[in-house]
C-alpha cells in the first residue's frame, strides 16, 4: 500500500511539473534551441534506426550463410563417408590383386590398410622369399652328389700327353 501511495505522489508531482512548465512562457530563442535539439534527436533517432535496420539485414545474411554452411557441411560429410567407403573397397580389391599377382609370397604376409602399406608388405615378402631361395640354393649346392659312377683313381684333367699315356698304361695293368 505504501508503494501505491508513492506512485500516486509521483504522478501528482509530474502533473504539477507539467502545469508549472505550461505556466512558463518560452522565449523565441528557447523555442529555437528546443527545435534544434529536437531536430538533432530526430536525426540521431533516424541514424540509429538505419543502423538497426542494417544490423538486422546483416544478421539475416549471416543466418542464411550459416544455414547454407551447415547444409554444405552435411553434404560434405556424406561425400566424405562415400569417398571413404569407395577407398576401402579399392584397397580391399588391391589387396586381393596383390596376393594373386605374387603367388610366391605367402598370402598372410601381404596386408595393410592403405595401398602404400600393402606395397611395403609385398616388397618385404619378396625380400624374405628371395633370402629363403638363396639359402636353400646354397644348401643344395653344398650337398650336391655327382651324377653317375664315382671317379676311379686320379683324374686326367690338366695332364700332358705323355702323362695321359702313362696313366692309361697303369690302368691296363702295365707299367710305366
């Protein structure tokens, strides 16, 4: 209730102030100054309204751009997912082709998530196969058994004609 009384007192005071202002007679200079002040305030108001309109227009442009960017981002995400799926399929096919075109390399040695990784595993597998082949060939050469009957006695390689005749006579049972 005290608030209601305060508001009523303020309302009465404003009415009294308005009556006091009306009782005062303004001079032409005061009127001209008030008119100039009013014109300035109207210009300021117009400038503010124009700035607000520009701000609102810019805000609308930005909201439109944001909406388009979100739609573009969603489309890009879908394209990216599609590209990843296509890449995965291509890598899988390449892996199968790499295994098929390199039968000398065990299939479980060829692996990878990218073409570069698959190529590296193929190269590594080829190197390993090559090393194993060399080892097996050297072992086979060391254990080589000559074909046919073993040689009897001395060899005739590098002998002169006279030595060959003497060797032949010894084999027949003759003396040299």
